[in-house]
C-alpha cells in the first residue's frame, strides 16, 4: 500500500542510470539482504549531486512502484544520520527521533507494531550510508519491515554488516560504470563537435553541426546555441528566442561573467539558487527555463581566449536529472572548441569580405587604367599622324626638323606607355582573367627566341636554348605565356652588352615547370631588385635608364604569372648579369 499522500513524489527513470548489469548486481544484493536477514523491504539509493534516488528496491509491487527512482535531497538525510544510534555500518533512527518526512521521501509500511519493548514501528529508520574509496557518501542501503516485527538483535545486526559491505562494493562499481559511460558520452560529443563543427566555414553550419552531439552527449531535451553580434557581424544560432530584451541582455551579461569565471550556470525547479551567480542572473536564467518549459537548464558560456562569444543553453524536462560535475566540466571543454570554431569561421568571413573589397578595388583600378589609356590613345594617334606628315615634308630642315624628331621620339615613348597601361589594365582586371589550361611550353619558348633573333643579331648576341625532348606541359594561357617570355627576353637583349650570351631554359620539376631567361648584362642592384616588380619602376642604374622603357613590363609579367598560380623570381649581380625565373604549375 502506498502512503496515500497527495504530495507529488519526485521519481526519475532509473534505467537511464549506469548499465543494466550493474543495476542487476544491486538488485541481487537488495534481495539477498532482505531474504537472508529477514526483512520485507531493502532499498539501495545512489547520490547524484544534491539528490539521491532509489535505484534498487526489493519488496512488494506497491513498495517498488512507490520507491523506485524516488529522489530525496541528501541534505534531508544527513541530519538523520547524526541523530541515529550507531550500529556499526548501519544507523538506526527510532521513530520518535525521526524528522524526515517519510510520506514524501520514503515508504510507510502498513504495519501495526506488536506489543513488545523491541517492537518495530512503521516509522523506524534503519539505514547504512555507503561510501566510495575517498570516503564520500555515494548512497544508502535502507531496510524496513522485519519479518519478526522486532528490531534486529545482535545476530541479525552482524549479518546486516556483511550485506552493507556487499551493497557498498556493488554500488561503487555501478557508480564507476555510470561515470565512465558519462565520460565516454561526453568525449564522443566533444570528438564530434571538433570533427564536424570545426571543419565548417560558415558560422550557421558550425552551430548547426554542434546540435546533435550536444543533445545526445548531454542527454538533453533542449538546446539553444547563440553567438553574439560583433564588429559588423550579426548574431547567429537557433532557435529564435522570444524572451524580453532585458532578460536576453541579462543572460548575455551572465554568460560573459561565467566565461571569465570558467563556470556554467545551472538553474532548476528542484534547485536552490547558487549564491555565486547573483540574483539578476539567476532570475534571467529561471525566466528562460520557464519560458521553454524545462525542469532544469545549464547555461554554458562560449568563448575563445578572453573573448566571450555566445552561449549554449542545455535543458532537461525532468527537474530531477541533474547536471553532474563531469557534465559541467565537459560542457566548458566543448564550449572552448565551439568558441574556436566560431572564431575561425568569423575570421574566414572577414577574410572573404576583404578579398571581395580588394577585388572590387582591383576592378576599379583596371577600369580607370583602361579608360585613361583609351582616352590617350586617340589624341596620340592624331599627334603621330601629324608628326609623320611633317616628317615627310623635305622643306623642313634645321631646328624645325630636330623638333619634329624630338616630337616623334616623345610620341612613340608615350605610345609605349599607353600600350603597356592598356595591357596592365587587362591583366589586372579580376573579371577578365584568362582560363588556366594545360599547354605545351616548348613552342612558346621557341617562338620567343625566333622573335628575338633579329634584335639579338643586331647586337651580336649569342642565343642559347635548353629544353627537354618532347612536350613540357604547364598550366597557363598561350598568349599570356608568350607575353611573359617576350618581355623577359627583350629585357635581356636590351640590358646586355654587345657580344654577350642570352640563355633560355625550360626545366620540369616536381609539380611545376621552370622557365629561365639568363643574360650577362648590366645586372640589377640588391636595392633595385626589391622594387623590380612594382609599377613604373625603372632602375637607378644610368646604363639602364639610357634604354627606352616604361617600367611596366615586369609588373605585367608578375600579374600574369601569379594569376596562373605561379611565381616569378630574379637573381642578379650588378655588372655580371641577371636570371629571371618563372615557375608555373604543371597539370596534375
Ligand atoms: P622597362 O624595361 O620597360 O623599363 P621592366 O618592368 O621590364 O620595364 O623593367 C623594369 C626595370 O628593371 C628596367 O627599367 C631595368 O632597370 C630593370 N631590368 C629589367 N630587366 C633587366 C635585365 N635583364 N637586366 C638588367 N636590368 C633589368
């Protein structure tokens, strides 16, 4: 028979605790103690945080239904132990000394005491606290309703001692296994968060991928995950919350201090407010808990380094399923991993924004370049046409002819600058990039060599070429590669003394191809090499300045090579010569 009390009896589902084998072992101890010592009821309870609950009940069906999973605050039981008579491992509290409300927190047998000085009273309490190796209380063995209807005598007490030892051993194992299972669950959740969430780029996907591992790992019924807005990035996460703004703000503020203190904030129907949290934080967390209809919640701050980034709220419907210390520590660990993933994804977003902005600027720059050069080209053509007309007039002589010659030189020079500017605007335009395709570099190299022959012969230069037999495939575009090589070879010719040698070579390396143009010319100083590939740079060397040039050729070469995934390098010594090397990726 139940005690018939109208008060709600907080009971939890014990099958979620430890494993079936360990619970069977406890059932066996409970039934043995009852049978062998002669009691109707034996109950083994386990301590979980501030509560304890009955995991094993031997007795009538009514007693089992009423007691299994019944939770009792540990704080209510401890004073009884102090009041009790010391029977070795057991403690006996005669009914007249009992303060515990057994109607809510226990079982009152339907029993009329016999008329004897040692008669058992329905409210007598006989319990043995059970401890772990570190002497912390992990549970209780309680027995009730002796068959003899009398309080146990010396022989029975002896026997009880032995069963208390057995119950303690079985409970220690079950607790260990429960803790182990919990750690495995949490480690698995952490592993999944690290594996999936941290491999995502997009913030919402990072947070989404945390949901399952967290819900499963923490056996939670509810999960809210949220990052706070920062430096132009909006808040992210789900589910949307309709809490009043001031409550939301208080939760965020509490989460920030919780991150600094590296702790979680737990609230629950059955829990007394944690004095360290502060009233406002407690009330806001409680409001959030009640709003989503949960029994208990754990607010876990998300962060990285000193920065608090957001929070996770884990919730359980059952107010008696408390968050264990391992779960609290595990949640903070996982929050650090999520925080790192949030930081990575934010950096990526910012990086992408920066790239977009730079691309926009590059497009703008090339548009300006292109417009200016086109605008210059037309009047320049007119100038050149008139110069040509005047040049053809034989009546113009003396100073006037010299002026026309100077005009002609200046117009040609301007023409070269305009052409190079147009080319630069073309290769700098991110929108106009030519597709990178596998192509044979050998014919392009030989073409560049052919084109140079006349200019080289004029300066008595020897041209050498070395390339492997057959095709050498590179990833580039034919016109682009041609431009680069023509530029490098014509520079080599331009800046070489008469009678010297220019060597072109093509070498296949692992994953890339090297095209080199080497000369024995004037060379480039170390200081000049630093700025060689920047727009309009011309060497400070008077020998170099004496040659016509715009200072744009190498910039164009570098842009072209880089946009095909390659690089350009120079090795040079003043007065000895220079070698320009272009590396381009080979097709996979
Ligand atoms: P340009 O030759 O039209 O001036 P470039 O961009 O091709 O423009 O070259 C920039 C500068 O680098 C040149 O002005 C020259 O001073 C130096 N330079 C380029 N190639 C060589 C070379 N092979 N030997 C010596 N100096 C060179």
